[in-house]
C-alpha cells in the first residue's frame, strides 16, 4: 500500500464548496494541508454538479469568499453580480481559480481519491486509507476536516449520523443538472417578454433566468405550453415539475439547467437507487431538451453541451454532533455564544409534491436577519480531532435545507480552518475548544477585510 510520508496539519476530506475554502484558509494560516478529492476538480457542486449561480445571502461574506469572487471577476473580466447578492459564475473558471490558489499557497491536492477507512487511536483519527488513482493509499494528519457532504469521514470514524427526514427517513429530491448550448438567448428573452413571462428581467442580456414551475403565474404562457407537452406525451409530469435555467458568464449561448428534479423514489444512500437516479435523470434531460428545441424560440440550433459529473444531492447524511440545530433556532433567529457562521437562506426542502413543499416551512428572513450556526454543530463527542463543514453538519432535516447553500458552506469551511489553527496553537482538541473564544476570533478575523 502506498503511503504519503508527510504528516499534515490538516487533512481535508472533500474539495468541494466548503472543503476548498477550508483548505485555502488553513494554508493562509500557515498550516500544511492536503485535500482528498474524489473527482478531478475542486469546487464540488459548484463545478462537478454545475450548481450555478450562487444563491443570494444578505449575510456578510468572509474575506476569503470576497477574495475568490474578486479572482473570478478578474479572470472573466466582468462583474458577476447584478442588482442582488446572486453571484453568477462559470464552473470551469471556478475549477481553475480554486486549484491555482491552493497550489500557489503550497497545498497538496490528491485527485481521484476516495476515502475507505479511518484509523482511530485514543479517540483521534491518526490516518485515513484511500483508493487514489486505483491504488490503496494512506494519509496521516493531526486535524481532519470532513467536507465530504455525505459525512463520509464521520461514518468511517464511528461518529453517529442521520439521513432523511425524522418521520420516514426520506431524503430531499435529487437533481441532475446539465448545460444546453447553441441557444439564441436574445431571441429567448424577447419571446418570453411577449409571452407574459415576468419571473425576471427579460431585458438584461447578461443575467437571465428561464423558469417553469406549475401554477406560478410569473411563468406566463409557459404554463400552457409545458402542460400541452405533458398532455401529448412529449413530457411527463415529473419532467415539468421544476425547470430552471441560468445564463453563464463567458459562455455565450449556453444556459445551465437546474434540473431535471428526479422523482423521489430512492434513498441516495442506496447504491442501486443512486445509479437508477442517474439513468432516470439522463432520460429526463433528453425529453426536456427535445421539447425545448421543438417548441421554444431560441432553442432551434441548441445542443446538449454537457451533463453534470455529479448528481445534485441536496441532503444525504448528517452527523449527530454536540448540538443539533433545529426549527426553533431557525424561527427565533437564534444567536449562540459559540456561533461561528451566519445563515439566512429559507427552509428549502425539495419534494415531489408542490403543495407539500410550500407547507414545509413559510418563515423567511428579511434582509439583515440571520441565525448563527454554533461550533458544537461541527464537532462530535466521539472523535477529538474531527470537524465537519458543509451540508452534513448536525441539524434537523428541515434546517439542513437552509444551511446547505454555497455561501454558508464556504463560511463554515473558513471557520473550520480557524478551529484547526486554534487547536494547534493551544493544544486543545477540536471537540473540546471553547466555542466562545472561537466565535470572537471568527468575528474579528473572518468577516473583516484584509
């Protein structure tokens, strides 16, 4: 078995939205870092699942998020925001920019590497075993940040996890995003404007969103057109359940489709069910594409440019940490003595039933309101040198649907890196750190300009 000889200060499992930011911040704090990434690109859902743009938040971004956004804008040569906190980005640019930043700071990236085991000694992880480039490999570290999204390291280390909702264990609905190229977006925008489409600004030639949601009057005449497609057999009810597409910076004529949203028939933790989702989603993509090409002006010369390399899994497993963030915390906009990250996205549970989805939770925040994520949601009782960052932290099912957005995951990643630096300097295990002290550090350092 191959063995990487260096013992790293920080081993980041998963180089996605939270993981890349955790690694980069840890490097900037002077720690040695290796990222274990199962795909060939950093950025997670941003790059491999084509989840663009970044959904808006009115919570102040960390200095590192602002830095990455500035790098993306410099690379594209244009602003990536327009009249809202939404950040439009090109996934290919994110891959390059994140990788370059981490390598320039001295980080090590291990691509095509899947975690298989964790070795525990005296309550701490000392080593993880991987399958990297189809070879068994071992990596040692002092602090381990689980940014896998699926709590992969937690499960390997014996930390308890939960999956799905609290009643029947059902996960959120899964999407399989794809990009369509060759679109005459100007023609599409003008046609939408003339079809009573008011979902967003049809006059903006740089940031355009194309949406069909049943029964939403803002979709205008799209409702009748898509329903006709369902009735004549070109589309299924599931195909038109949720259609949403966004323009992409530096990709003229290309739109990223947030969907199709797949019928919620399987557990995403079931290997066979997961694979069936892929096949089902691919067939749904083709039906939607053919329908758009035939019936919607602007799509006449369109083609499928690419499909995502990851399913859009919104929720799979969550750790059971020292605290479980719940609905009461969300409703109260609760602040904590150990609150190390802020969040304001609404409870956004995706299901098969639109009416049920609407009723899940109706409490939304006004700009400027937020709740805090306590440090205790990131650490466990069982393992001393483990910390989570990302959608799999310790929450209830509903609250998880709020914490999972990209900005919030980035902020948690940065906070986790600070925790590792604090642990190294004080020799206090991650799961024994006084969250109050870490909160003071985060507020002073993370949310200020440099």
